[in-house]
């Protein structure tokens, strides 16, 4: 395992994390296979492609994959071939920096960054062996310099255990304590830099990984959790346990997303409820939670994620921002709360052929409304 850095005390590193990261959103579900990683990645890429201010700056967004045994975030985000490095000055890990809408990751050089082909590595890229504490070195694909401007173009900062495995097919056979230490290092020993949003993709259940991240971030008052379910009862029954988990750990629930909510035929436009329908909305009514939206099954989304194409949702948001005569899409929660969900984000235009992409945009808008509500109720940050 990567040796933890001794350069800063744990308290100082948590203080740095709190200062740098404005909003932490966890994506949870008590059930496996409901699309947590899909929701987490499309949320992160959608936020990153949004316009934050009238000046045109893009939000600074990171995504942390704590699914130790089944990481899929790098593949979905089109950064599967990248690698991490250790910053020589601070001794902390530098996450992967993904340039969205351009189909490439960014490679660190002495003069800045330049695109790196997803097809392979240069000679100085680092392949990290999880059993070699000295394997992480300078060079290779890493994060953008700390504090780098986000106005050049939309981008995403990514960290996952997938970058630390010698081979993509290697199984991670770890007990709880080792998973716990890895997650702690993802938070404390990674040079995240300033972020407007950090999205945390979690494994199914309510076990070690969830307890670790919640206990670690609890004192920092994370923004809240987005719960993902599919419509059928076998899923919603398990998701109830996730709501109970949030209550026990005092983790705010931002709302519930109903994924795989029907299949819209591309030929006749008829919707078939393959996995039933309405389960997520009923769950919200039972627990007085916010219904964030329903996302239909879409083969185009499956292909996009298998191929690591980042444009499924982010391109729609970019197009809406650039072609709208109104103010640009605002990814800060305050404006989103005032303008509302899909209509504000889509500029009032009809949805595109991909109904699930439009549904994701609506979900992102609803999440931003909840973030705005949390911000309005939270005390002003002193840092």
C-alpha cells in the first residue's frame, strides 16, 4: 500500500481539505447494479461542463471512487489509461486531470499540460504496484497545478484505486482495515486543490467504505447524499436501509434518483416499464425525501460509458449554455435554485433525441436546488 505522507498532521490535512472543497456530494445505494457510478460520473461531468458565472468560468469538479473492489469511474470518464504521481514538493498524490469534451487526459510537463493519447503511456508514466511503497514517483499523468484556472475549458479531477493496480484485471482482496486506510489516504494524501464540487462514488451497502468516508468527512459537514434506486421493490427495499444509514450517521439526504425508469423505444417512442415504475417516487413519499428525477434506460448511454465518451450529458449542457440568449447555465447552487431544474438548464428548448441525457440534466438541476437549500441553512464558512 502507498505509505501515508508525514509532511502534514491529519488535522492540518483535514483543514486543507475543508478549505479547498466547497461541496461534497456522496452517491449511495443499498443495492448493487442500480447505476450509482453512472449517476456519479454523469453528475460530475455535467457539473464540470456547466457555466459557473457570467464571466464564463467552469466549475472545478472532482470525483472520488471509493468502490475499492469494483472501480469503474476511470472507464466511464474516459481516463482508464491514465496514472497518478506523487508531488515531489508536498509528498502527496496527484490525481488524474481529465479534459472533458476533448477525449483526452492531461499530461503534466515542466511547462504545463498537454493532451495524452488514451491509447497508451509515455516512458515516464508510472504504473503503481499496491504492494510497493516506493512505486509512486514524479512524472506521468497527474492533476493540474494547484489553483489552476478552470476557465480554459471543462475538466474533471479523478482519483480511484484503479490507477494504483498493476493490472486492470487484478482483484482487490482486502479486509476492512486496509480499505479504511486506503480511503483515508484518498482524502488526506491526495492533492485535490480547490474544488467547487467533489462527487464521491461508493460501493453498494452500508459497510466499511461508507462508515469510513462518513466518519472522516462528518466533522466537515458534507453537503449530503444522492440516493440511487431502480423502480422495483427488490431495489427500493434495500435502499430504505441506505436512508436509515444516512439517518444514523447524520448524513443529509439530498434526494432520490430513480434510474432505469422505463425504456423508450427509439422507433415508436412507446415507454415500457421493464423494472416496474414509480418506486423511487413512492419511496420519497414514504420518507419525506426529495424526488430528484427518473432516468430511463438508454442504449446510447451504455455505449458512451463503455467507450469512455464524456459528451453524453456534458455536451448537451455546453450546447445549452452557448446557444441560449439568457445568462449561461450557472452551476452554483444559488442561481440554480432561483431558475429551477430542466427548463433553466435547457434554456426552454425541447429535449434532444436522447431522453436520458435530458433526464440527467433535470436531475442535476434538482440536485443544485438542494445544494442551494443546504447552503442557505448552513452557517457561513469561516475559512
